[in-house]
């Protein structure tokens, strides 16, 4: 029994050693509430002076459609700058916004 308790104490000590916390992926739903095709979507944590890669890649978000977005940048932040670009010939200009995406769960871009 004594050996078991010693092993249990060693296991508990090993688990309590500080391990860097893993940031969770930020997941939210993006909805296109405009009449134009959303062709590019960029995010960047507030305070970062450059945009990350286009979140859509080859995808687009058509009017009225929704898409689940996952930001897996390894950061533990909630406030993001967002930049939306629409198809060529659209009446809509590139739009930017800043939101706390952890609180929202979903975001709708409007005209």
C-alpha cells in the first residue's frame, strides 16, 4: 500500500508541473446578409497591424448563406479586426469591423 501511495504522489506531482495552456480554436458562424458575393474574409487580432491569410481560401459566401468559421491561430484572444471583400462589380466596398467573436457566436455582414 505504501508503494501505491508513493506512486500516486509522484503522479500528482508530475501532473501539477506547469504546462503551457493550449489556446482553443475560435469558432463562429458568418452569415452574408448582403446581396453580393463575399469573396474574401480576413481576420487579425486587434493590435496586429497586418491581415492574416484569407479565411475562405477558394470558397466564397453567397448572399443569404452562412459558413462556420474556425480561427485556429494559436492565440488566446477574442477581439478581432475583420475585413470583407466582395465580388468585382459589386456595389459594396471593402468593409472592416472589430468585434469580440467569443461573445457573439455568429456575425452577419450587412450592406
